[in-house]
C-alpha cells in the first residue's frame, strides 16, 4: 500500500470479517489509522478529515448499500480510493463494471488485499 494513503476505512457490517481485516491491516500497516463503519452515514465523518483514504467496501452490505456508498463516495470524496470486498462472482463482476478494484474474500491474503490497495492508488481510479 502506498505511503500516500493517510487512513483506511472498512465499510462493513460488524462481523468477524471486519474485525479480521482490521487485525490483518494493522499488522502490516501499524502507523496508518484503520477505522470501521457499518454504513455510509457512519463512514462519512471518518472520511471528511482524511485525504487520501483507502475505503474497503463489503459488497455484502444489505440492500445494495455497498453500491450506493460507492457512488456517494465517488461524488463527495473523489480523492479517496475504494476497493470492493466481494464474496460472490456477481459482486466481483459488478465491482469491475463500476471500475473499482475487487478483492475476492475466498482465500483472501494480506498480499492480495494490499495489492488491490496499490492498484487503486496507482491506477488513479478515484471513487
């Protein structure tokens, strides 16, 4: 993950996934603040004072909330980078169609997650 990332926000329901991601990321990037939010409204204040941030969005948020959050972050905070955390092939396809790096959660590794973060930052994709 590039040094230019000032913070990481995990947008996901409270779960072992979210907790595990925090631990994984903290072990590899101990100096970067890592926060979690269950929904966009909780995430927005965390994104407001940070530039640029890496936002990991769990595609499994209920009711299509992941995709709505992605679009709103794209509009409000174009300097932030997003990565979709996908559990299904449909989620992976939808993330790619939106032009966002996608990480499949099946077999997730720290290397894969950090590579997606680098891809989001290096590609210039702002979401």
